[in-house]
C-alpha cells in the first residue's frame, strides 16, 4: 500500500476509534492511540498523531484535548444526539408495538451506537421493559420503505391485506386479491402505524395498518390528482380519528369535571380551548370521529363527563348507556 493510501487509512481508523470509543469521560492518551493503530499495522508516533488530529479538526470534526495527569489525551465531542435524545429514541422504539422484537433490537443497537461505545453500554443497560405487545410482521421496515418510495415518486401501490385468526395465522382479505391505492402519508396513532390513502373506489380517505400489509409493490401508475387535496387536511383528520375507525365527523361539546382536564388535554391536545362553567364544571368543543373507540373513551369516565351537543350524538350516547345497563 502506498504511503498516500496508508495515510488515508490511518485518518479513517483514527476517526473511527475516537468517534466510537472516546467521550468526555473516556479520553484516550497519545500512547493509547498510537499503540492501538500500531496493533492494526498502521505506523504511528506522537508527532504524526498530533498532525493527524489537526487534519481531522481542519475537516470539521470536533476533537477535544485534555490531560490525564500530565499526559495529553483526546476525545470525540461532535455527537449528533445527546444521551437524553438517544434515550428518548430508544424508549420510543422499545415501546412501539408495530416494530417486532427482532427489528427493535437491531434499531436500538444502531441508535445506541450513535453515542459511542461507552454511552451505548449505559443506554442499553438502562432500558425499561414497557411490556409492549409486539407485532409479528418482520416486513414492517420494508413496507415503510416501499410506501415512502411510492409517495416520493407520486405512484400508486398494490398490496395484499390480512387479519390474524385465533391461531395467529394470517387470513387474507378478498381471497388474496390485491388492493390498489393512492398513498398519502404514514401516521402513528394509538400504538399502531397506519397508511392513509385516497380511495378511487370510495372517493374518500381509507386507512390500512402497515403491519397488516403484505407484498407491497410500487406501480408505474401515477396517483390520482384527488390525492393532493388530502395533504392539507391530514392533520385535522388524524386529530378527529380514534384508532382510525370509520365514523361521522362531528363537533362535539363536552361538559366535564375539572379532574378530567388532564385526560382532555392528553386526548385532544394542550391547545384545546376550555371554558369554565359554574362550580367545578368545564366545557370544550372538539372535533371527533364518532366511532366505537370514541364511545369507549367516553364511558370510562362514568358520570364525570357528558355530551351537551349536538343532539343526534347526545341521543346516541343515551341509547348506548341504556343498552349497557339493559340486562334483558
């Protein structure tokens, strides 16, 4: 190997060692770095090491120097993420049920490695068991990749769609006939990952769980022009949806006890407008998709929350309450 190539290899290995194995709490001395390079057959001495670190700094890498006693030492400071940020990302992956155990483990390793060897050990050794009910579709990342490709290329996709039976086996809908849809965007909602599409058949929005999609193909067919009109309404749509069930969209006024202010903010957002009534009662008007998950969310609070209007939703609420107490 020529001296020029060896010099490039030396800089790359020096960068890798500093990035992966050092931080503010774990600097490496000049001797340690030279010995490490020498053990890999890369000639290094104190003088050339100082020059090499200077070149890395000139290239924009933040390599800091410090002292261990009277000895010079160096560590890599230029991290794209802080430990706290990496911890949040790792917890999010671990808690996400749509990412399988196998994929979660691989992603967590990659995220932890962004902090370097020593921080990776701390991060992976400080993980909390969220007891997430992980899904089984190992193709989830491939599905996401194909969907993103289709959206970027403005193309339709085809896929098969399935449910799980009581034995955990896939049962494909429509006798495995492929769906053809216009992908709009991916949405994380209520612990699942969904694809929002525009349906040419229904002339409306439809949703699919990404972990239930199989054999996704990016087609050559350009997406329907009506797909573009959905982009401006996606944010409002996701706020209205409860677990992506179908249902009429309504502006519903709720009157609730002040002790439920936290759950109201958690469900509808901290920018929800709240009005104080007499006593401890509060009111808000929110846009929801009236569906089984909405009723389930509402009934968990018993008589501490009630629907004020519109009348049709109030009557449906009363009827469901009557059926819930009708033992006959």
